[in-house]
C-alpha cells in the first residue's frame, strides 16, 4: 500500500519515496563524517525531483539510502509505503530488482554484452524476457533501434547513457534513481537524456529522483531540493535554470571552498 502523507507541498500527496530524518555517518579512521545530517523529503509518484548540491554535500549518499543500497545510521526510508529499515538483504535485493532502476554517471554497462543484452540484463537476471514490442518502442525512443547488436565501446558517451536510460524504461521500474546521469555529456546528449527521463515521468508515470551539481539539469525537474553539508537547505518547484542559479548563489552553495562542503560546480 502506498503512503499518504503531508509534506511541504501540500496534504495527502501520494509519495512513492519518503525519507524522514535520515542521518548517515561514515567512520573514517578515528573520526566520523556526517554525510547526511537529518534529511526529510518526499517524492510524489510520477514526479521528477532533482537533488542539487556541491560535491560532498551528500547527494549520492541520499540516493543510496533512498534506493536501499546503503542503510541510514538513523531515520526512516519508505519506498511505496514499505519501510526499508525492517527489510533483510534478500528482501532489499528483491525490492531493488522489482521496483527500482538505476542510472549512474559511469553507465554501468557490461562491455561483453551488446546493447540489447545490456538493456534487458535486469530482466534476464530475474529470469524474465522483455516484451518485444516494448523493447523496440523503447529503443526507438532512445534513438538506438539500429544499434541493438553494437557493443558499448562502439558507442559515444551520450549513446551509452541512452542505453542505461533504455534499461530503466524497458523494465518499467516504478522509481528511477539517477546519479549525475549527464556528467561528462555534451549539451545535446544532456538534453536527450533528460528529455527521456521527463518522458518516463509524463508518459509512463515513473518517478525519477536524480542528483546533480548542474543547475541546467535541475531545470528539467518538477522540483529541486537543494542539499548543502548533508542537509536540505531549500526547495524550488517548477524551476528554470536562472532561478536555480540565483537560489544556489543566494544560499552560498557555490561559495564554499573545495574540501569543506563542495566547490565550484563548473
Ligand atoms: N564510504 C564512505 N566512507 C567515508 N566517507 C564517505 C563515504 N561515502 C561518502 N563519504 C563522505 O560523505 C560525504 C558525502 O558524500 P557524497 O558522495 O554523498 O556527496 P556527493 O554530493 O554525492 O558528492 P559528489 O558530487 O562529489 O559525488 C562526503 O564528505 C564524502 O567524503
């Protein structure tokens, strides 16, 4: 059953992802690093949320905790109303396999497999096969229908990322977590990848939670959550890139010297 909660946007929002007071502390030798200092956010079903913040602000940690890849030190994470804290590793694995798609900056493609095999890999691992018409439809949408037999090394960076997006689309996962999905891509490839994620939300009702330090990326989102020093410092609905840049400047997110809580995003 899905959770119905009140968040900062309004009452009774159907939130498919919900984090409440999530803290994550890493031990590093004798000292402790607070990666998340009590984060509370909710992502409405069928929305595209961008987590924006400088390097080291906790974006990856937030996604890892929300996706059940890492466990918070304290606080709760709910996915589709199910509390992840109470799940053992086998249950977490099943939940990730059945409901979650991942897109990483490094694409996570297997070099020995061709494009089609890489796209359908999660289904293959789960002992299932892709619906052939859906597969062709998705490959057309990502512009790779003529590249099914190519291997990753034969593709450009933008094409490789579109393979990773196709994988999240063809498996029709309810929630897609994307960590710097356009890092290293040029403006055109960035636009294509983010356009596909918007389509996943608008046409397939999937929910996307993506992390980036780039205000341009944020402008494709329905909502931006600003993270700094492991804390949510602001939110913006229906952002345009200028507003995001202004808000980041106002919050001083770009002013901190590298090594403390981030650095220059460019
Ligand atoms: N496994 C780990 N062990 C120790 N410290 C860690 C670990 N993972 C992350 N950290 C620390 O936690 C903080 C948040 O890291 P995180 O990777 O979540 O930030 P980020 O905003 O995603 O950064 P980037 O944009 O550079 O990827 C940083 O200070 C980082 O050094």
